C-alpha cells in the first residue's frame, strides 16, 4: 500500500517527533522501533515500563438489546459470564473451528461493551460480524477505531506512574481483566488491566482521540527518568512471543502450508472457548467441541493422533546458536513433526536470590526462542532439530519461555536449565548429621527466643509447660474413637491404654466450650485448615442426607472474604473450599461471591452493599474471618440481614487469627449469631499447632445432624492418629487461656494500638482507620511502598525483627506486596507493654526508612523480655514440672 494511503493514528506526529521508525502494518503507518532499538525497548518494558500506541487495533462498540445474544453467537467465550467492569479474551470462530480473529471484549459498567480486534482484520471482522448481526434485530456495530484511541502501558512501574497522573476515579482492582474509569488530562479514560506482553502489571487505556497525545506525553514525561520508554511494533512482538501469546497470521489463521489452524492448537483457547449450554448453537460450536475433546485427551495423556487436532502450538527453545523464523521445519530424527510459526532472539534480565526476595539485576542475556506447530503427542522437554537455512539446530520443547505470576516482574526462564536447582551435600561427611541437626536446632532456638522480636501474627510461643506435656508419652500413641449408637451413643475407642486421652478430650471439650461459649467442641482436627475441611465436608454431607444414592450436590453459593482483602486461604476455592462448592452455570466459575468493602476502608465490610447483595443472592454458607484483620466482624448485623431467608444461610466464623481474643474485650461470635466457629489454636491462642470447631448444635438443635456429620468428618474422615501429644498440650493451653484471658486480651489490644500510633509518629504509612487507632485486633499493617514488602521484610529479618510481608488490597499479588503484617500477641506474652512497643517502633522505623543496622539494639531490647507471662506457676507446678522432665530424660 502506498505511503499516502496508509491510515494514521492520533499519535502519528508524536511518534515521528520522538524518533519512531515508521513502517506499514495492517494498512497503518506505525513505529516499528525508536532510536533506542528493539532490544532496549523489550528490556525497558520488563524492568521499568513501556508505552505502546495500539490505536491501530479495531474498537467496536456494541449496542442494542440483543447484543448479549449476538455476542454469545459470534464469540467463543461465555459473554453472559462477563460481569460489569471485567474483560475477557475471546475468539471469532468460523464454522469449521478455525479462527477469523482473536479479540478482547470489555464491559465497562453495566452496558458499555467494546470489542477490540486485530488491526489487519478489522474490516474482515466487521463484514463477518455484520453478516451475523442481521439475525439479531437492533444490534448496532459502531466502529470507534478513529474516535477512540488506545494506549497500552505495560511493566512494573506502570501502576505507579498512572497513580501519579489520575485526576479522578481510580485504577482497576488488582486482578487481570479488571476495568475502571478515571480522568487524565481532563479526559474520560477507560482503563483495563490487560495487555499482550505477559507483564503481570499492565494497563490498556481507551482515550478520546483528541486527548491521546496529551495523555501519552504526560505519562512519558512522568516515567522517562525512571526508565520508561515508548515501544514500537518490534518489541511488542518479541514481548508477546516470550509470553507465548498467539498472533493472528502466525499461530492463528492459515498454517505455513495453507491449511487452517484449529482454534485449540493454541493453549489460550482453553481460556477463550466456552461450551456452556447457555451459549446455544454458536458459530463453530460443533467443531470446537470436537477439538475440546481432543485437547482433553492431550491433557490426560490418552491422545492418539487425529485430523481434528493434529498439531498444537508449543514454546520451543533453541539450544544451538541461530535464529528460527516462521516457516522453518522441525524434525524428530528424520521425521518432520512441525513448523515454526514465530521465532526471534530476545533479551532478558537475570535475577538473583531465592523465592519471594529474588531480585532483578542489571545483567542481561539473549536467547533464541520460537513458537511452533508441533505434533500434538510430543511431550515437554523433548529435544528436536530445527532446520534453519539448511542447518540443523538442536532445540527443545519447553513448558514456557517465562512466567508472570510473581509480580511485579515477568521472569524469563531460559532453557535448558529452566528452574532446576543445584543439588549437593549440605553437610561435611565427617560431621554426623545428627550433630549438625542438634547444633543448628540449638542455634535457631537461641536466635528466635533470645535475640528476635517476633511479630508474625500467626505465631505464638507456647508456655514451657505446654511444650513439655506435648512430648510426654501420648506423643507416640493412638486413640481412634467414635460414637456408636449400639453403645448408647458413647465413644468407643479402638485401642487400649486410652483412658487418659478420653479424660483429656472430655476436659478439653469443657474448657474450650467455656471459653468459646458453646456446647459442642471437636478437638481432633489438627489444623485450622482441617477444621474448615471438616465443616465444608460435613455441610455437603448434611445437604445430601435425604438421598445417599444420588451424585452429591455441592454448596450452591458461598459468601466470603476475597483473599486479596485478607480472606483466609482455606476459605477460598483454591484452598479447602475447592471440592465442596459448585460452579455457577452462568459464570462457569466457582460459586463464590465476596463481601463488598467500604470505599474508604478496604478492611471493613460494607453492610449497605452486603444487604443489596443478599437481596439478590442466596448463599448456603457465609464465612467470616480473615488472616489480615483489623476489625471485628459484623456477625450480628449480617445475621439480622439473613434471618428472614428460608433456608437461612449457615454463618461460620474462621477465627484462626483472633481465637485468643474471644470474649467481651473483642468479640463473642456465637453469642452474636454465628452458627459455627473454627480456628487454629496457635496464633493469638496459647496452644500448640492444632485446630478446633465449636457450635451449639446440641441434641435439641435442629442442626444436630450437621454436628454429627462434623464429628464423622473429623474421624474417620480426616484423621486417624490425631496427634495426642499436642492434644494434651492444647488442654493445658486452654486452661491457661481461661485463667489469664482477662489480663492478656486487653493488653494485646492496647499494645497493637500503641504500636500502630508509634509507627505512624515515626513517619511510616500505617494502614487502617486512625479514628480507632488503626487497629482493633492484634495486627498492625504498614505500607512500605509498592512491591517493597518482600525486600524490607528480609532487611528486618537481618536485624532480628521477624515479620510477614503482606499483599494489601491494592496489590497484584504476594510477590508484589506493599505491606508488612505485624502482630503483637507473642511479644505481649513475653511481657512487652505499650511503652515498650513505642520504644521498639523507633528501631523498626529506622531500619525500614533508613536501612539502619539495628540488630544488636533489637537483641538488647529482647533480652528484657525472655520469660513468658500468663502461665501457671507455683511450688506444686514447679515440682511436677521437674518430675515430668526427669521422666523424659531431661
């Protein structure tokens, strides 16, 4: 196409002014690179940020009452599942299961739908879509490509730069495919957390064409000093290739031999294609269903070669020097097994360190990579030969070229080493391992108990007596038991020598029941996660009690806290809830909805919006409780909201973090309307690491059958040996808690407030509501800057301060944590009071803000707090302690 006939985006002049090398692409004149070059642009996006003009892509607004039905018919995704302020990747399939184009569908608010298609396919797509739209009266396809510009801002710093630029509104929620609306440079801007670079942090901005240059200029000026660059088509292609994302004309469309590439040849089809019955007979459904079945066989390794899905697109890494290009053939021995669809050499940043504190360095490397259509039965890690200019180059099928689930950085994973670690002996062979273990154990014990200030809120040092009874004789014994109707519903033990354990369990039920305010206690579960598993399994069993022959139904809907806002892992579909909750037939996701939170305080439930949610939704189970918790839960208020529902939802409170605060000083959940309490016994509670379940579902309760199901899930459902040593320790810890809670609990709450206020006075950014002293629990949350939590937590550890790095509600994930989660309960038990936490806050802040070496001063402070309080003492206790220690060989 002649240069004069090329279309130009609203940013065309900006590109030329900033050194863009312009080329033809899909009928548009676009920058392929800038003066910095493709390699530097690729690297800048991965470490800092990149600004892309993607205005050449087609933007189509969908209007009309039947637009949802139309989109369900012409797109592969389940459009009905797309919630307001969400986006989804999708395909425009053809009747044979090929791909007319791949696209992204955005739903801004309730009714604004925008479909973004590839630049080179826009006109073809419009013809295709309009042909089908004739069957849906009133549907209008409004091509907004020239009126609405589009800018992509991808990379680790994109969020920070955008936040500095917002005049009104907000960024989308920190989850991929989330949308929002905001104001930039006086213009209304629609924003999405999407992009085609693989970056874990990235945005796409829909802006009025007349405002595009002003907005791009502002973002560039704010970011350029920090390494942000404008990015051309060249680096956009290398970035998407490194992320193994398909490109139409390469991984979709016609294959190099002229045949049509099936949709499911690309792994992303698993995300893009829905076969939900709600979609009806959409374009290509029958062909896609056949491909889906073959794809399932590939996943389950039962695949046999078939024309339906003969080849699949796979990442390939070259092990020899060379560059693969589209059309290069791939061989296994003498047999041709595939063809390259995309290939190049990409640069990458090297990382150092381990785990969450792995750091990006200033060192870079290069590597040749490709995507190739390969015979579907070929396994990962198989070596192949790639023929490049008549040379056979060694290559390997890899699982991925890089990963993005550890924000803020995309992590390149070069082959062939991938993520394989080094192995080798950690111990000199001349030193017996038992000696090394004992020395290391002693060293660790002295460090943690004598020199460290322990602030992890999920930890507690048990008292010396609790630790001692845990290792007495029951630690090696069994005591399986259950209630048997033929024995008049009494416990029947399946081992002898268990009278002591029976006595312990009876006393524990009494003492824990007195503490929680309940009549029923299940103490055999050995963790809080297992306690939740027992409840979820029992509730499912109880739901299906009327017909044991049918396939059991799962929980139809659960209301809980989102994990990104502090919800417990065990209450999520990724945790213990997974196997017990149904999938929503509309969304095709797990049937879980989250508590709405207050706009000004993401740590509190918004009761008004919760009431609205409960008007239209009928959850079977409502789960309170968080691992990032600053406030009591509104149990009584929510109980009132659901009281009129029939059947009424079950209210469960996972008190893992606040079990040791139950009572009038904090919260009494069963008295306030909760049906069940679960929890782990070693956080604010004084016990060893176990779990507990409590309720008032006694024999006269209509839900007594549910309690019996909980007992069955505990044993024989989940445990055989229920760790009798720690069971004895839990009884002693519960006795301690009942004896000392009225002194311990107020001190914990007072210390947390004092610590929070002192940290704020030291200039740190303390999360929470200042009107209540930032916290009403044992926890304090400090915001140390986007994605800085992991590194600062490691810095504090080097200075004898042990904390949790924590993702706060605005973070994209735990590796991008901005927060530190601090708990005062353990150090309260070691004797620290308000003034001590204020003194310690100065050391803490000096380390966080100034990288000061405060380790010895922290150890000196800890020397003053070595003895646990709120414990039983006295001559008789001490005499018995020595006698028991003597029996144990101490």
